[in-house]
């Protein structure tokens, strides 16, 4: 998620962002509906599996 407004809450395992900012971002990412305050309980396991591999912007839209 691009933007300095987004962060990670390690204690609660959720993306930390104000609701209004998330809603603005979500308007161009309709598949992200339902992710606001969504618990990512297996985040640590995903980090082990995927490491720092992330989609590049050109590939994110595929």
C-alpha cells in the first residue's frame, strides 16, 4: 500500500490507517473492500514465506 499514511500495528496485526484515508485508497482498489481493521494473524508466517518479495507497481494491476 503506497503512501506514508499507511503503517503496520504489530501488536494488533492490522494495517494502521485512518478510515477516511483507507476509503479514499479503496476507491481505486475495489478488491480491498473488507480489509480495514482486518486481522492478519498469520502475518509473521507470510513474512517467512515471502520475505521482502513484493509486487512492483506495474505488476499490481495484473
